[in-house]
C-alpha cells in the first residue's frame, strides 16, 4: 500500500506544479507580458488548461464570482496540500 500512496503523493506534487504554471501563464497573458501569437505559449496554455480545468470547473461552479478574481486555484491548492499532508502524516510516517 505504501508504494501506491507514494505514487499518489508524487502525482499530486506534479499536478501542483502544472497548476502553478497555468496560474502564472494566465497572469502573464492578462497583463500582456506574453504574446498570444507565439505558438509555444498557446500550446502550453492549452495543455495546462486541459489538465487543470477538470478540477477547477466544479470549484468555479460552487464559489461565487468575486469581481473578476478567480479564487478556485487557491482553493484547489489548499485542497491538494490537505490531501498531501493527510497522506504524509497518516500513512507514510
């Protein structure tokens, strides 16, 4: 059971970095720092959106809109940290 939990723990860690890349890239696009005409930027944005939107969309349906500020990534990060800590302290120690 422990190797499976380590795999889940590492998968959550990788997903966290993908989520951070999506957040930072969306900010860079919103502030016109990154050019959307660049195919590489669009490719990374599409890939990160496809990976993060399945978990972010249900949170977006529940959490009300706060005047253009999307707090769903913050909630998802907190949830991922909670799951990782639960795995680490209850099963891996």
